[in-house]
């Protein structure tokens, strides 16, 4: 890990951008995930590679298994630890195909992807498309279709909606 100094240094000793990435990772509810690109889009800064770099350098301090690749593949070398977390949290998974070399399940991105809204409660959407207390149905960030893979991970995201900003619980 390299230490930076100067005005971009965060209060906890991490660079300012890293602090913001880690804050988003901490807001992702158990059983849900955001892609590297989703985090970058939410922050309106950087891109998937920058978020991935932050997670590689500083991610052990937060629920790192909730910031993932857009294709749902598990982080190489960390599959067993990640699977332990996913199973404990009830994160939706897809079984590996028979043609797969590793036979390691993938994340079910269509069901696991979090769009940055508050976890349900206090009249908020539940994330399952059902309205809460007379509100509009919640569409879980996959309104653009396609199962979510790749949304937010390229500059031209094809009109997909940006994840909404997480709201602090009061």
C-alpha cells in the first residue's frame, strides 16, 4: 500500500476517492451487490478499474464481497471466502454450468444487484417490484433489461439508469 499526502488525503488515512468508494461498499445491504462500474457511476467519478484498484488496496476494511464484477464471476483466488459470505447473507447465486472449468457458482446479477436505494422499511421499496404503502413499484436497477451484466461498466451504458444514491438511515 502506498501512502499519499497532501490535500487529497482522507481523514482516516486513505485517499479521498478511496474513502468514498469504501463508504459506498459499506452501504450495500447484506445479500446484495454493486458492480465496480455501479460504484463509479454512483460517485460520478472514476470508472470500474479505479474502483477495483481501491478495493484491491483498501477493500479488506469493508464488505469487499459486495462489490463485484458485472458478469457475476467471483474474484479469482477469493472464491471460497466470498461464497461463505454469500451463503451466510442469502445472496442470489446461479449454479455453474456443466461446461465450466471451475464449477464455481456465479452471482445472479439480475436478482442480487442493488441500485443504491435504502433497504426496505420505513415505506421504502422492497426491491422485489412490489409497491410499498401506495408507492410506485420499485424496479431494481435492471430497467434497461439484459439481466444487468455490463450495465454501468462502460462509458456508453446504453441508457441504463444510474444507481440511486444510498440514503443514510436516520
